[in-house]
């Protein structure tokens, strides 16, 4: 089976295009990710993202440590209007911050 070498490049370009200068990233494809009212598992779930969702990251902040498909991290991504998802479920291509700190 041949490997599509352009897939990574297309994905990287897609991650860079976002609204108002914010980058968008894919959420783990086999997961329905909880969106919370704050940066941690102790905050209420406000909604659940559908399979194959993409999120716009406004800013990032530390919170509860979570393990997911993309590692273990205490980074939480603010996706707008005070809503947060665990970065461990978002394919940013980095183990660290990729957006400004919230606050």
C-alpha cells in the first residue's frame, strides 16, 4: 500500500486557515469530545463535539491533566465563548502551546 506523502502537507495548511487569524485543528477522529465551561474535568460539560469536528483555538491555558489520543497534557484549548476542550484530543502537531495564553 502506497503512503500519501501529501496528506501531512495538506493537513498542515488546513490547520493554518482560521477565522480572524485563529488556527483551526482536527479533533481526534474516533472521539466525541466534551466541551466544558472551564479548563478542567471538574467544569460542567456544555456540549459534545461530533466525530470529525474541527476547532478554532482562541487561546490556551493550563488545567486538569488529561490523557487522550495525542498524549497527556494539562493544556486546555479555549474554542470561544468560554468553552474549553482538552488539548490531548486536538491534533495541533505539538506537545506545547500553539496559541496565546488565555487571560
